C-alpha cells in the first residue's frame, strides 16, 4: 500500500511558542517580507499559529491553533490550477510545482484554509542570511504560489536513505521541520496507512477533528481538541 | 425613396471617413496617451513585481478580475443584441447593429487582456494554450480558467466573423469610391464583392447561420466566466445561480454601454438623422427589462443566503449588507435598480438624455457588482484569523482607467476607418420591396461613371 502522509496536532500541548513557524522559515527558505509588506497582508508563513480569544475580560481565554496546508484528499486547490502546478502525488501530498506556476492565484482563492502564499516580489535576505539558505529547497521567484510541502525534501531524503541501507522505514524516522522543533511535541507526523503509527493512533482518538470538515476537503491533518481549561 | 436620398445616405455615413478634423487627432492623441500610460504601468508592475498592486493574502483577486468580468460583460452588448434583433427581424435594428457588434469585439479584446495582466508571471500565459511542447504537459482541462481560454477565443472568433460579414458590401462601396492605397486595401477587404444575386444570397445565409450560432456561444461565455467563481468552495461564490445571474448582468451592462456609445456617435458624427430617439426609446425599454431581471436575481440570491443562514456565508452577507462594503453595495443598488427603474419606466423620461443617464448609472453599478462579488467573499473566507482587507493601489487604478480609454480609442479609430452604421442595411431597410440588387447595381454604376 502506498504511504499516506498525515499529521496530528494536539491542541492541549501547543503552547503557541511559534518555534514551528521559525523552523519552517529556516528549512524551506521562506523569505521574511518586512514590516511594510506584512502590514499589507503579505507575510508568508507556511505554518501559522492562529490565536483566538474566547470570553470577555477578565474571564478571557486564549487558544492557539497551528494551521498549515491540510494536505486534503479532495483538495479544492488542485482542479482549479490551469497548469497542474498544484497537483496530487501518489503519496497523497498536495504538491506545488513552482516552475509550472504562472500565478493565477486561483488555488489560493479556492483554499478554504488560506494557507497558500504568493511571492509578490523576488525574495531577498538581509546579509549574511543569504548564506544560510537550505540547498535542498528551491528559492521561489516573483509571481508563483508556495505552500507547506510537509517538508517533502526530508521525506524523500529519508525514504532514499532507508532504501540505500536496505531497511524498512520506521515510524518517526521522518520529521518535518515543524515537528522536529516542537518542544511540547504537539505535532506528530507519520504514515496514516500504517495502523501502528502514532499518527494513525492519534487521528482515531475521539477528540480528533478535522478543520472545516463540512467543506468536504478530506484533510489529512487531525486536530486533537483541547481538554484542559487553563 | 429616390436615388438622390440614397446618395445623401451614402455621403452622410461615409463622411466621417473622408473628413478628418483636428478634433479627431486631439482625441486620438489624448486617448492614446492614456492607453500608453496604462501599458507603461503594466510593464512597471511586471518589472517591479506584482506587489505593486494592492492584492494581498487573502484577497488574491480584485480590480483586475473585476475588470475582466466587467469587460466580458460589456461584450454582450453587440452580439446578443444584434443577433436577437436580426433573428426576430426587428426593423429598427438596422442603424444599431454595427455599433453594437464593434463593442463586442473591442470589449472582448480588452477583457481578455486581464487574465494575462493579473498573472503573477504574465510572460508564461501561453501555458494555458494546449500545444505540443517540450514540457509534455497539457493544460489542466478541469480548471475553469482553461474553459475561459476556450470560451473567449471561440467568442472572439465568432464575433469578429459576425462583425466582418455584414461589412463586406460596405467595404465594396468604399472600394468603389476611393482611389490609391485605400482602393487597394478596401478592395482586399471586400473579398471581390460584386453585389450579384448569388453573393447576396450567400451573405444572407452566412449571417443567418452566424446569428444563430453566436447566441449559445455568448451565453456560454459569461456562464463560464461565472464558473471561475462558482466552482470554488468560497462563501457566496459557490452558487448554482451564478451562470444565469452573470449572463443577465452582462446583457444589462452591454445595453448600457451600447446606449452610451450610440449617443456619443450621434453627437460627434452628426448622425441625428440615422440614430433616432426611437432607437434609444426601444433600447431603454430593453434596459429597463434587464434592470428588473437584475433586481430579481439579486433579491433571489440575497434572500436564499439569508434564509440558509450558513455561518461563513452570513459573514460575507452582512459585510456587504451593512458592514464595510455596505456603501458600495447600496450605491450598486441605486445605480442598477433605483435610477434606471425610475427613469426608464416613465415614458416621458425615456429620452436620449434619460437613457444615457440611466446607462451611466448601470455601468457604475455593474462594475461595483463585479467588485462586490470578487472581494468581500475573498476577504471573509472561513477562518476569521485569515480575514483581510483590500485597497486598490495606483497601478491598478491606472490600468483600469486606461482600459476605458482603450475602448474609446479603438472605437474612434474604427469609426474613422469603417462606416459605423451599415450603409447597405439601411438602404435595404428603406426599400424593403426593391431589395437591394438592382438598386445597388445602379448606384454602383452611378459612382463609377460619375466619380
């Protein structure tokens, strides 16, 4: 059976620290756009920590929800792309081929989660940060769409290594940057087609829910709802 | 009608082509400057990056897509109106059809630019076209944008043919009345037209076929444009009524555009004897009907959404109804319904001026309608954390203005090169029994023997 990559996000564990956001920026060569462009609504974070306040002051409660591409099985972004830049891989990932993208931005409109980001300008890194780019990830030019890939470069590298060493891939071998950097272990990544994997187990928990499930996108990310009241 | 008045008709209608005043050149220069500025702005946007626009996350479509839908809508002036009027053989159509068909062709050309202008990488727009390439990938035929490409190219081809066919006898008329390079050019365009009975029959049947064929094409084009929205799971976009709603709106704005164009031509080219108040009166009635139809669609859409009470849709509903978009929304209702309805439903006010005032309102209102379909939905999609705002920036405003100038420029140049009112159709209309052939041959001889 082909693998089906998925993730579980335990909202009870998430502290909203933002380490996942930073790690994602570093791993995936995501440019920081600066305060002016961010003020125009052009900040790019493939994963973002949404903050929702509930209740009236002083009985106010803050909730965090890390939101990244939900890697939908019925992804609205895919059929609308005229050039197949946004397409489904055999392992169920919503891939984005930057070189095919002509920038219609239709995929981003169709995405109910608003997790697709557009390069409004050619990316720039203040010196010496331009020396720390990840060589495994291409830098996107102006006019293309980009989004969370589940760190497909890490998936492919680890799968390749296991194959070269002629061993089976173990659950937890692959860690996208956000998962690796999450000190609270709120994020769990793995193969949903492997019933033994931790992500499969967590996804079946009764407190698991999909984000905007009624839109019918069949996301592969499960949010474990918050139980604690603190 | 005598030959003398026939000759006057020909002279009147060909006069704009023969006499060129400084006013024409001033107008061309003025409009040309704006169009050039618009093109320059587009290149500036490409050079600096798409971020020069006001587009942001989550409002990824805004002014450009609004303009796209608006201009494709305007393009429904010509073909639909003139095809319907031809098919039902409405006699008063004769001086109107060509004015209308030209709008179609130019508005389509302008509208079709916007999907390219709005691309992040416009230099790769040809990847939408299915052609065998080294990339070995076809376009994604599931994407409504690819449907758009086919719909618009089909409609453009069809409406160019629809415009050109009835121009052939007029080209021949000009050919016979000119010398030098003009004679040569119009001779080529006339495709060897001699006015024989056989040629007239062929022209008549070709036009009949085109008038029938263009109707489903015109309806499908704006339906497919509406599919750009209704195929995406976005609140207030994902609607089954968008197809007919868009087609009705397109015809509505098209008629308004036509009335304004006709009134301008009447004034500038002194066509008072050919474009009568009755033409405006009749088109005004059509506009009134479309205004009622538009009001019905909006009412049906709003009421259904309100009763459905779906949370994500209600956000968009309220933000347009009484939130930050409410001033635009109610301006739209006034421009599209209140003004045209109160002016056009009274016979006394259905004059040329009245029709033009109502049409200006409709153009503003229909532009706002498209804007209010595109932007509020995108800025208020499901997750409140990701909501956003949109404000246009100078680049978008300049390009939008320049498209209106481009329309006027193309129209001005066209009216200079081709009689904007079909000479032969008007003659046929005024001698319904003689029907053409004899008359045309005699007149042809008249012009060739007494130049």
